[in-house]
C-alpha cells in the first residue's frame, strides 16, 4: 500500500508540473513587451513656426 501511495504522489507531481510548464510555455508569447515604433509627424523638426 505504501508503494502505491508513493507512485501515485509521483504521478500527480508529474501531472502538475506538466500542466504548469505547459501553461507557462503557452503564455510566454503573450507576456513579451514589444518596443513601440516611433511616430513621425510631418513638419516636426523643421521649425516652421513664424
């Protein structure tokens, strides 16, 4: 009976790690932050004020 409990706990531990690591791998792409592209407006930097 003790061997069965140990094997069952090992299997449950494996299943939990599989779910946690799989979820982490799937969410990895959604957690990355992309650098925003610079916005260029016409007339900026030309100092066209009068």
